[in-house]
C-alpha cells in the first residue's frame, strides 16, 4: 500500500469501510470518523486496542495517541444526543 507524507495509507476511509470494520454504528459516528482524516491503519489500530488485542499491541499496552485516540473517543461516545437513536 502506498503511503502519504504521514506514513498512513494513501486511500482515505469510506463509509462502507468504516461500517465493515466497526459494524452497525450510528451515522454521526461514521461521519465523525471520516471527518477525522484518519486512515484505515489508524482505525484498525484503534479497534485492536479497544478489543484488547495484545498480540497487536505487544506486552506493554501503550496509550493511543493522535488520530487513533480521537477515533477511540468517537467510538466510545454515548449516543444520548443522537437524533437518529431509537
């Protein structure tokens, strides 16, 4: 995969990819993830961290930073103010 200047994947995330990786999440979270500018690698890192994938994180589970941390905040935010919430 080609990389941009930040070392992230050059292909931007799509809403379909976000939903494939994250499952059934509300629309505002998908929009916020796309607006974050994060790439697929950052989303996958965040999801692995959330799942506690120690084989990915290594023995020392370092805190998330940058865009991966922003994605964590988005994905763990409550939906209480979501107008689409049923």
